[in-house]
C-alpha cells in the first residue's frame, strides 16, 4: 500500500494527480461508503454523498496541510457532507433532520438494499432516535471499530466526552431493543 | 491406578472439530453480548464499488480541464451589460409609480399554472418519504365529496361487466 505522504504529494502534483486520485478512491471508497451509509441510511443518498465527498477532497487537497491523518480529514469531510445533505433534504421536505432520519429508518423495511431481520430493523430505529453525536460515536465505535482517539480527531472533540456519549448510546439502544 | 480405565468415554458429534475455528471467529465477530446485533442488514447493488472510480473521476478530472475563452468578447459584453442596466433602470422607474399587485389580483388559473409549472426540486420518492399516507382521506385529493351510491351508479353505467372488477368472484383468483 502506498504511503500516505507519497499519496498526498502525488495528489497535489498535476502530472500524478489523476493516478493518485484513483488510488485514493480505491483505498477509501468502501470504508467511507459505509460510514456515510450509516448516517443517511439509504443507498442512493449514500452514493450521492460519497461522490460529493471525493469531489470535495479532490478540490481541496491543496488545503490539506497534514496536521491530521488523510483518512481523518476525509472522514470529517464525509461526515459533514452527510449531515449537510440531511439538513438540506429535511429543509426541502419541511421537516427536521431528526424527523427525516426517523422516517427513513421506518421506511427501511421497504428498501431493496436492506435485508435486515426484525431485530436489525429495530436497531436502526433505536439508532435513529439517538442525538446526532451519540449516533455518530456509536456507529464509529461499534460498527466501524475505530479508536476513541481516531473518532476524537474526526469529530474534533474530547475522548472523555466520546466515551460518555458511547456509554449513553449503548444503554439507550439496549433499553430500546429490550422493550416491546 | 491400574483399575481406572484411561480410555476417554466422551464423544463429540461427527465433524465437530472441522470448521470449529471459523465458528469461534464468527462468534467473535458477532460480539452481541450486550444484545445489540453485530450486523446491520444494509446491502449495495451488485458491482457498485467497481464502477465508482469512473463515476467520480468523470466528475472531477474532466471539469478541471475544461477551458473557456471569453476574453475577445469582453468589450462587447461590457457595452451590452451597460445598455441592459440602463434599460432595466428606465423600466423600473416607470413601473415604481404603479401600485404593487396583491395576492387577490391573481387569477386562480394563474396560481394553479404557477404551481404546476414550478419545479419543487422533490422527487415523488422524496415526497412519499414524508407524506403520512395512512392519515390521508379521499377528501384530501378531491374538492367535493362523492357519495358511494353515485360511484356505484357511475360504474354500473360506464362499465359493461361490473363483476369483472370483483376480485373475490373473478375466475382468475378462484
């Protein structure tokens, strides 16, 4: 696998940019897709947001100074893109972002790209009802198996706060799954 | 100690040790000790990730290399813009003397035409996402309510064999 510094250097040079960008997409497409999909829930929206994320990465690579890891920077762009997407969509529909995501979770049963059973459907309803930060932390820690330090860098917050959010999120989800 | 037989009397189901490591590893993957499922159930269309690079590259690299040469037209554009600004100012000053039209001045047909021709920027899927279908009544779609008898009379007059519409009696559904 190509070293991150080399990849960033190649992305910034016109002659090597195209090839390096292809490598970048290939390396991160699946991880970023699943991160975005967990936020927006349906495939079509995840596809739109993923493409916009890569386009933003491409357009802003000059501004990347290497203060954080490249993937953290990309995750931050992806997260912001997904949240902005939900905000703009909910504004168009005249509902709040929370309401939109709850309705999306309720509609998963009819989604051809969701084949979860009753428990998995209930799990998505439970996650949809969490506050935004708890939702992000839970998905990144439980499903994406990220370290608290990595999540803190992406979400620009403290590890202590993340641990508290994760604890609260799991308790709420467990309680929701146990309830009838 | 010699009396104590050393032979193992315990048995395992046939083929138990085959694939045991995979079964243990898959249990570790599940990590659902807290009762939260390890898998979410999301899927993607077949081959989705294969075609992704091309889609993104088409949207970025091509756009970056597109060049527009507008310079030779610049003097003409400035002149045209100046004339347009003057024209808009003159018209605007003349119109400012008129009273502003109110909502009541608009004909019903104009309003309907405006709504029909306007692009709301929402697909029918997006509208369906928030439309509470279960709470909708026939009256929400129709200006005047129609009695059931009237509907039945209409169907009887305009359809040759009303029985064809009755699923319960239709031969294809027997």
